[in-house]
């Protein structure tokens, strides 16, 4: 784990971000006290599109607007 001061982090931010992109964790200090950490972001969990569509269809089943029209809801600002 690398430690850098706030001034150095501000001055060399792009280089630090490149190092973080390669997997390094960097702690930023202010007057010797750790105040922040730069670390790689975990990759986003990818969900298959078919599963999302099926989940939406399942959610929709049995749900009705009770006589309301979608246009009325849009005009009222509820959608």
C-alpha cells in the first residue's frame, strides 16, 4: 500500500489513477493523517438481459391500474 500527501495527490492525480487502474491501493494523507483511499472499483455485476426482462414480466403479472389510464397518470405527474 502506497501513501502520498494531499498536495502530491493533487499534483499527480492522473498518474495515481493509472496505478489504481492496475490494481494498486493508494492512501492519501493530510499532515501525515490518512484521509482517503484510492482503490480499484469492483467490476459491476452483469445480469443477463433475458433474466431482467423475465423479472419485469413476473413483477407485472396481476398488477392493474384500477381503471386509470397511463396518460392520466403521466399528466398528473405520477409516472
